[in-house]
C-alpha cells in the first residue's frame, strides 16, 4: 500500500471508524455524495484540495501534515491537546458551549473535592 490514493483510502476508512460514521454520514458532513466516499475508499480517485483540507480537519491534522502523509505514508506526531482544539474548531457553536459547560462542571467538582479534603 504505497500510492497516494491507497493511503487516502486507508485514511478515510480509519477516519470513519474513529468518528463512528458510515459512508453516508461522512458524505453529508463533507457535502458530497456517498458514492464519492466509496470511490475514495476503493482508491479509485482523489478529492480536490478543499475536501482534502476538510478531511484533515476532521482528523485533527494540519493540512500540510495530511499532504505529507499522502505523499510519504508517514503519519504526523499527534499532540492530544492540538487534536482536541482542532476538533473544537470544527464543532458548531452550540456544541462548543456544551464542551465549555462540561469543562466548567468538572473543574468545579475538582475544586470542591480539593476544598473538602483541605477542610478536614
């Protein structure tokens, strides 16, 4: 497996599994047809630059790292914080608000548990 289209096929299959999406759901997310996703996964064709950028963003990769992976097969080193931030950037505003609220809730619980243990 060494051609650019074969690496793209592997990437798309892994991305769908990672996101828990079927071909139709990924197609909708990208604004394309399901047969197009199928063709990518079969290594029949390559998407244009705008779709490659969207695919990279969905995985939390920088566009240039994705291009390097397609060309060489070498995956970028993955910084967990950068992956989280990248995924946050791709979410709708309402989802980001939910993430912030949950983060605040967890911080409050953590703070309260530390305060309680210090008072004893």
